[in-house]
């Protein structure tokens, strides 16, 4: 890069675009036109003896020598841009665009470069020296475990007893795909956050011996800021991703249970392990059966005469053949009968019981025959002091 030697130390202070009176993003043709016009107007031949115009002519020629040359202009732009942002990072040497790819960028390197003893001269060396290859980055981003993800699954009563595989659609916060989470417009370069000077936090106040740190509001703790925000996430760096996974809900899960599925959360970054998925299970109630731990419950309506005289009552089981309850004579309302082995399947494969609770029903209406029968029953049982105990003492 010998041809640029003479200019290096000037670039920091010279705005060649301003000298030529063009915009920074002016096209090559615009620059050429501007140069020709200024060169003609300030040419020493047309203005003999005018030193001021002569100086101007030299400045115009110098400016055009750089920004009129595509390669030199690119280097000049890069240098000016880095200078303006106050950050001189590694890996910028001539390797073309994309020096900062997502997690590959390292704040430590940037801070070290900035605060190090190198000074401007060394930075020039970084930018223009070498063969244009990128220096190896000594510190890549560390592997990070993926985030845990929460989800809910609503399953049927029977599925909860037997276990079921459900398909879950998960949306999770991930790094924005456009900017890889940096929040900056792709192709633009970050500079150290001026608010927190790269710390990522600010001292919000002091309480006695303690100082209270808060995440820096300017950079959100990322330590770097971009002049142009990512058009996709508007600078937040966050995006969402949706995916479907199959999750096995084990047999015997209870309503409201929170199941942890290891490694089914958000994928890790830089080779880190995936996070976990937590599924909160909602179990839809059954029309007739209830659940009490490993046991199923069932309310069994019986008539007064069935309870009083005893009898056989057929009741359903879940997923099996009906069974017959033998009610002894004089079965009280609310008595619970245990039908062994007709409950929920336990983890070890054994089964809980079915708890059938008697609910004596009172007929809402009576036909003539039933009424006469009950009146006869009343006459037969008159004089039994049913409520005498309420008045004792
Ligand atoms: Zn900050
Ligand atoms: Zn983005």
C-alpha cells in the first residue's frame, strides 16, 4: 500500500468529500464531474499568481486522487467510518464486508484495541497492513445453553391416565435472524456504547456502601450500539421462531402438572446444549369419572329402596366392562365402595381403584301407586324419633 503512505496521517483530518463538494455516497461519475469543475476553476494556469486558488487546486487533486479511485475510496471510507465511531476492531483488514457476524464479534477485542497502547499508528497497521487477510479471533463467543421454554398442553381425561404423545407448536424468543441478535443493520459496524462506555450497565444510584447498577438503557446491556437499527427487529435484537415438537406426556399425569422435557427447549448457541421445555398439562374433566390421585371416582345415583333394601347396581368402569356393586340392605347415602384395580395406571404399571360413592335420590314426582306405597311406608314407620338427638341437652 505504498501509494497511500503519503495520505495516511491526513485522512483523519481531511474530508475529501467536502473538498470536492459532493455527498459521501456520491457516485463515481458525480465525483469526477465535481473534480473537473473545481480543477478547471482553480487551475494555476488560468489563475497565475493566486496562491490561495493554487492551494485549493492541490487539495482538490489530492481529494480526487483518493475518492476518485474505487479501491482507495473504499479504504478511506472505512477509515473515516471507524474513526467516527471511535472503534477499531480486529478483522477489518481488507477482507471485504461482513467483519462482524453475529456472535463472532467480540467486545473484549474492541475494548482492548481502543484502550491499548497501540495508538492510531497501529490501527493503520491493522487496517492497511498484512495481505488483507483477517486475523484469527482469539476469543470466540462461548457456548451458551438454550433458554427454557414454557408451553401448555390440554389433553383428554383418558389420555392423562394412559399417557399420550402431543404435538406442540412452540414459539420462542431467539436472536433476530437478520442481525443475529446484534440489533444493528447488517453490513454496518458497531461502536462502543457512549452511554455506558461499553460496560453494559450504568450506576443508577448509591445506597450507603452499595452502588446500584442497571442495564444500560442505550445499548440494552449489549455494550455496543449501531447507528442504524436492524430493519427486522428495529434494534431489539430479538426475534421469534416457531417449531413443532412431539412431546410424550407420561401416563397418570394430573391436571395442572408441570412436566419437564429435557433438551426440548430453545437450541443452544455456539454448540451449547438446548434448554428444557416445561409443559403445563391441563386435563379436561370426564363426563362421569373424577380423579383422586391414582384412584378414579364415580358418583352412583341409587334410589331410596335400593339403599334401604339392598340390591345390585351396575356401574361403568373407564375403558373396561361394567361391574356390579352389591349394595347391602341399609346402605347409607354417601357410602363409598371400592372397586379394586379399576383406577388410574400407576407409574409401575399397577392400577389404582375405582371409588364409587352412593347418592340416594329423592324422586321429584310420584305417581299414584308410588305415593300410596310411600304413605303406607310412612304409616308403618311413624313414631320413630329421627330428630330426637338434635334436641338432647
Ligand atoms: Zn450502553
Ligand atoms: Zn434484527
